[in-house]
C-alpha cells in the first residue's frame, strides 16, 4: 500500500471540496448550529429563584437569602399580588406555624422544582438527627447542552460521509480520478485515502464543539476515540451513496434518507426513558450518543466505555456487511 497514492486521493478530495465549496459548508454548518444551540441552552449556574416574603419574618427571610433574591412585602395580600405580577417570583411565608409556598402555576418546571427544594432545605434545618445530601445523579450539564453537543458530533459523522459521497459522484461525472491518477491505484489505497476526510471532519467538529459549548473537565482522549470509531458508519454511508447515485440530485435524496436513519435514534433516545431505549441497540449512532452522554456527564468509566465502543464496532460492522456487496460492485464499475 503506497502512502503517496493514499495522500494523492486525499489531496484530490480536498481540491474537489474547495472547488465546490462542499468542505466550507460542511465545516461551518455544525459550528453555526453549535453556537445557536449554545445560545438557547440554559446553564444550571445561571438558574436562580426570586422570592417574596413578609417583612416581619426576619428568620425566614434570612434563610431564603441563602438561596436567592428576596423581596419584602408588608402584608400577605401584597405578597399575593407580587406573585401574580409578571415574572417568576415565588411567595414564601409563615402562617400559624406552617410554611407556605405560593406560585402562579405557570412557572418553568426548573423554577418550581428549585423552589420546592429550597423550602425542603429550610424545613430540614429545624430537624435534628437527620442528614441531607444533594447530588446531581451524574448529570452535570443542562439537557439542551447535552443534546446539542451530541447532536452536532453525530451529525458530523454524516457530513464526513456527505463529502465522500459527493466527491465520488462528482468524479463519476467528470472523470477527474482517472485523469489525475497517472499510475494505477489499488482499491484499498483508494478506500483508505478517501476515508481520511471522513475521519478528519468529525474530529474537527468534536473538538470545536467542546470550545463552543465551553465544556470543562471533559475527557478529550475518550472523545477522540469515540469520534474516530463512530466516523466509520458515516464513511460506509458515504461510499454507498457515492456508488449508487447517478447524479448529485439522487445523491442528495439518498443523503437525506441516510441522515434521517442515523440521527433519529439520537433524537428519540434523548426523550425516551432508558428502559425503552433497547429498540435502538441496532444503531451505532445510539451507542455513540450513549458514550458521548457519559463522557459529558463525567460518568464514563473505562469498562463501560469499552463496552460501548464494542457495540459501536459490532453494529457498524453488521451494517457494513449488509452494504458491502453494493459498495464493492459500485467501486468496480466506478474504477473500470
């Protein structure tokens, strides 16, 4: 296998991508999407609660101030009016020895849950012999950040395949490969050279997504490993689309179907409870999402991570074996 020939194929891919601006679009689109998702993603550190309480309850007010901003109201009626005004202000007051929590009912679920936790914390201060412990259950990121990052990375797998497929289609139409390659090139050299871009694009997107979402403490080594391992499903799809599509319009239609099949398990797995996610065990992108989720939540242990990598490899291999015959036949026709 000649490294020079492999590099020539890769160099040809870059030239085709720059000429058609395919590389520019595919590199920029996920990053722009990452910025958009970052803007709409709330941070847990920015989530706070505004309280209103009665002026005479100095002890209660002192406890509330440890959890959020506290406004004072002279009477209970004024307190209720303040709660009903615009804004998510929660009323907390003590009446007849009982703490009461007053809300409109249309506050975000996060605000309601946090207000109830605060009241539970206040009540627990007066209970002796009982210890309270808080935990994040391994979830250290907002759900939108978790989904946004995983979606961008998994999407980049398909975009790497997109470049491969459309370069093949373009060369079938123009005959560029046969014209530029002076010496014969083996099928393995062609596949390896063409696959480089399918690995490089997801890797670039994954590392840039870490910067865009400002995720600290992430295990970069595991991220690189899972990204490289998962990129092969996009590479296989790219070759299949390239050899099966007669022109760019049919290639675009095939790409839309492929992207839907690869991204659907990720989108559904994010909303379905874990006990129902077994229906996606066939999909390598599901296992990629599971690995990325654990890496982001900093709950990925090497034993579990290696099992997830094994599933990614096995499911990708099964899908590749299903497509192998069509890819092999298409490459023979393409290079003849």
